[in-house]
């Protein structure tokens, strides 16, 4: 409460134009507020935004390709550690320009999420006090909580950023996590710092492939943690790189790139190597007299790696949310699903409708799970059964009951589903002649095999699915009305993928299934959302599989989908006047995509694409 009263006093002074009370703010925040004041920024106004063109973003990405590859992997890990926290993770370059984001869908749709996009610049002179800008300026980790932001409109956010340094201590990138200010996020700040350290260590391994890499620490149990120093030396013993913990552990010594191993440690390089190359942990003293344990993590030229264990990661303090069997965060689906459990308790048949590829069988299996039945889930593809065999497959047959009958007979799928669920897929394809028998079965739940005399009763949950309009088929006398009324006692309607509000969640879920450790950026998901997806989720999955096969890097970004045919994009992604001209339509789609990415801001879209506001308006009206 003391901190809250302090921030209250500080904000009152800031917005009232009076002197800031001493000690009411962390020093880094107070200094930033004063700089913002000196720049004439009004804390009650909206901050100025600056977004560089996408072409320039790609140039910056290329310059930081090695960093970006490692950072996206760590961002993916962070995403899993703080999933469900209404957050966004951003990678920025040394100047504070955002290169990539991976976000929680809820945050991405917020005003703050629409502002943190590739190309956005988070400089203190434009955006006021913010973690990304301060980390870029101070080269130190920074956390800005809630109303510590200079602009009052950012008071609902908490931001944590950490610089990513190269072995010379120069900032080459920034890692930021921004989330709703529902609570102070100290644990998230720790995870961001840890991820930045992991990236820095990864860069040493990546850039020093031909060198020896040693891990060292005063306590042997810390050799496998991010607290350990990493020292890269040439085959002659010259220092090539040193990570931040290593620099701290060797403080006061000439730990400078180009100096020799012998300048830092009492044991000669040759003597140390004798022990290290045997794969063991040695204990040596540095030139200040402090003892450290040391182990070899990499032998030069990548000939071998001795006992190479990944640095231990800080355990997630927010328990990862287990991935559901399928994504169902769309409001339409939620409404349809809200009473399924009650419907199955009352033994009501459940009918699922939706286009091909929308996940009808997954939904049917979910109905089976909610029913808590102990029996099997038995699926019947009605379109694959010949009319002559349909009844026999469902209700079974006795030995020799008809030509080509199985020698030992068959109990039928209805009996196999007893105490479980019987799923009629493509139910519109049930032959008319068989519909009468099925109707009788649904009324009585009694089964009699073809050629048999005995009738048995079964207890099954009926689920059916189709991509066709059964009501139209009833009108055309292709489907029995009374059978339809038995099947659709409770109906679940699955929207087409292009209409789903949880599209981003579906993409991330499929990526987790296909390649759990491969990051996919927000920009990639935006690119995918522009497609019409006539094949729905099945087509999306195939598209992601192709992108994974063809990728050249360890991540998936918007350029991974350049092969999506432009003719498959939604009609509304080009205005009528551009649809017949390929060059104009491509430009039009870029304008409309950027317009959506900027939160439908015409001025910002014009600045990003270096076009006039009139041109933008012509294409989005």
C-alpha cells in the first residue's frame, strides 16, 4: 500500500505540473519522467507513434538473423510459461524497433497489442517512460508497472524488458513482455531476464563454433545454470568471448577480448586443457586468488561436445495451460457447446453441422467425453457403406445370412458401441431404404441381426454430422423428416474457419501438434488470417505442414506463406476496382492488411506504406 500511495502522489504531481515527491518512485522511473517533462510531453495526452516501413523491418531482421533465430525460440518458451496471462512478447533491435511479436490472442486484439507491431519504435522521446525504450537506453533490465508509465493511457499495462548483449557487452537486441496490469509481474520479469541470458549464451555457441567453450563457477552445482560464466577461447588460448556472468565473476581482472587464458587463471592454458579434455571438472584459481570449478562444454571445430548439458531453465511460475483436444474459444461454438453435457445426460441425440474440414469428428469425440460413457466411440462413415451392406454393418448379421456375408457373422457396430457413442458421419448419405430401419432403432434402441431371431437392447449416445443442409434434403424428399427430427434433438453448428473468432488459437494449437518447439509469429498468423480457407481447418493444417517442410529457419514467420495463391484470398481483401488487375490487387491487399494490423488507422497505414491518405482510403472504403 505504501508503494501505491507513493505512485498516487507522484502521478498527482506529474499531471498537476508540480515537483515530483522525492522517494515516491524508483530512480529509473523518476529520471525518465523528468526527461519526458523536459521534452514537453503531456502525460495526459496520447503518445506519438512511429512505425517504420515493413521493407525496413525486413532489412533490420536480416542484420540480426542469428539473434532473431535464437530469440524466437526463447519467445516460444516464454509463451508456454506465461500462457493465459493476457500478454505479448516482443523482440526489438538495439534501437527499440520491434521486429517480431508472439502474443496471447486477447492481448493482441487490445489497443496496446495493436500498437506493439513489427516496425513500431518505442523510444522514450515518442512513447514516454516504457520498459523497451529504457532498456535500449540504459542497457539494463527494466520493469515498468502500471502507472509508472509516463502517459496515463498506459496505466493498465506492465512491461518488462531486458537487453541482449554480445560478448563485448554491446546491446544487440531487446526482449520485452507486456501484459495487463492485473498484478505486479515480478516472476515474468525474471523469466524475461533468464530468456535474454539464454539467448546470449546461445550466441556464444553459435558464433564460436571453432573455439573451446568453458563453463566456470565458484560452486560446482552451478555449472549447469545460467549463473555460470561461459568463456570461449581459441585453440591457442586467446579469449574470444565472455558472457555477462563470466565478466562479473572475473571482475577486476583483464577479462578483455584478445587477452590470453593465462592472463586470467593461475594454471597455464596447457595444464588446464589436460584436465578439461579428459571430460572432467577441474578446480583452478583465477589471478585474483579465487577458486572456481571449470568444465569444457565445446571442443573447437565442433569435433565433439563434452558433457554438454543445456543451461538449467528457471521453472515456470505460472503453470502452463494444458492444450485442449481442440480449440473452442469462438463465441458461436461456446454457445452451441454450453449445454452438451446436459443433453447427453438426457440421452438426446446430438447433431453437428459444418463445412468440410471444420472438425466435426473432433466435436463428436468431445460429446462422447462429456457423456462420461464407459463404452467405445464407434464411428460410421455413412458415405462409404454400400446401400446393400448398410443395415448389416450397423445391426450385424448371422452366418450365411446373405451372399458375401462373413463366415462367422458380425455383431454390428450398434452392439460395439453399447454403453458408448455411435457416430454417424456424413449422415446425409444414408440410403433412403435404410433410413426406415435406422428410425426404428432410434425409437426403441433395439437391435436384431440380419438373419437372426433374437432382439437385443443397447444403450448408446447417438451423434451425427453432415456438411449438407438436411432440411433442404427433406424438402427434396431425399431424407426422411421424421429421421431428421430424431437426429437433431440438440444441434452444434461449427462456423467456417474464416469466420472463427479464435483463428489465432487454432493456428497455435495446430503448430503445437505439428512442431511443438517451432515458434510462429503474430505477423505470420495475420498473413494466414487473410486467406479464405475453403478447406477450413484441414486446409490450414496442410498449409502449416508445407511451411514446416519448406522452412529455412527454426521458426515460421509471414514469409513462410508467400506461396499461398493470391487468388485464394478473401474477396473482401481487394476492392472491386482492383480485382481484375493482378498488380493493383496485390497492392490493395497489402494496404488492407496493413490497415487491419494498425487497428484500422488510416494515417498510420499511410505512413507505413509511404502512401497518401487519399490512396489508402480509396482501397479500404
